[in-house]
């Protein structure tokens, strides 16, 4: 496995791989790799000649400095993890190289970014698309693998590729859950054992919403109420410091990310809650 830290070198390695006729599967990450990432890397390996993983904690997408500081950084373990999965190239740029100071250019996102996560994390998606666009420019024509756990991020990046004509095929990858239903996330590393139990309230709330839709509920607001009630029920009896506090529980149209008047076709149920100081998100199709 090759580790590359220079942006220009990563770009020229990707260019020469393509000249040799090889296809590239890019997995953008911020490190702290877990089995959710494993799924992305395994698919990249299966579907492309070369699997390239970027590991870069992108300061531009953190609206909260404490969150940035506390974000788990586990580079040595991440390199081992990628190597064991047969990843070919790992790109680990320095911040100054990805975002040379002073930063004069960045992308903005209209509409899709203002609700949901965007409302709670101002500037977050502008930071995400800015770094992802740079990664796409460096990697060039490729397939890029993104998890459905960050459903709004996936929708925004897919739209960016379409609108900006990046020569990139986005491959959405389903959420990986542990045996109790908790969606895998690098942020779970910051939860105490009690908080990990409390975090199960998110997926249980989603499952109850999904079951209601499967049973024929057509009113999205009823499903949202049910999800909030389920979250409150799950957390009753949990110590205050471990409590899951709901930011939102919503039913949206998967392409517009807005609430439909009635549930007539496929919808996505989205939930965000804070467990202790850690903000978690999860979602499910229904
Ligand atoms: O999903 C993530 O880990 C990040 O938002 C991404 C796409 C790597 C951009 O920094």
C-alpha cells in the first residue's frame, strides 16, 4: 500500500493509473475507520482496479471547535485497517496543503444544505463540498463511495457532481449497524458504555417509524410524532448525562429532502440527537 501526502503526487499517481487503463475507486474519509468504512473500501476494491482512500480531518466542515479538537485521530490504526483490506493508495494530506492559508475560494450550497443538518451546523456543508470537490479534482475520473448514514451529505454531493459535471460516479453504500442496531460512526468512539446504550434510542425510533409506514401510515407528521415518542420512551430512566436529546425526527422525500404531504412512495426517515456532548445522526428508508 502506498501512502501519499502530497496533493500533486496523488493527482499524478491517479493520472498515470488511468493512463495504464486502470479504474479508480475513491473512498473519502476523515479517518477513525470502522466497519462502515470497511464496507466502502471493500466495494471500491471489488468494483475498481485500484482502491484509494483519503484520510483528512477537514477543519472547514466543523462549526464547533471543540468537536474538531475531540474528533478521533487514529492514523496508525487507520493505515493498518486500510492495508488489511487491500487498499492500494492512502492519501493523507496536511491541512496547509488541502486548504492553503489564506483561503480565498470555497464552494457554497444552496437549498439542499439549509435544512436538517445544515440548520444545526451552519457552514458544515460548504466545508464538506469544498473539500470533496478538491478531492475529486485530484483523483480525476473515478467512482467515489459514500455511506448512506450521512444521507444529506450524499444527496448534496450527488447533486454537486451532476451540476458541476465532475467525472465521478457516486456509489451510495448502505448503513452498517452493530448487532443491536446502532449505526456505526467514528463519533461512537467518544461515547461511554452507558451512552452507547442510550444511543440505541435513535435506531429504535427509526425502526418504529419504518414499521408504522409499512403498516400503512400515510401521514408524515404522525410518523414523526411516533419517532419522537419512541425516543423519549427509550431514554426514560437513563441518567441525565447520558440522555439522548432530540434535534429532529423527520420524514422526507429522498430526492428533495422535504416533507411530503402524504406518504405515497418511498420516503427516508431521518433522526439527529445529542447523547452527552456527542451529536449523532441516523436514517432509514421506508
Ligand atoms: O463523511 C465524511 O467522512 C466527510 O464528511 C468527508 C466526505 C470525508 C469530507 O470530509
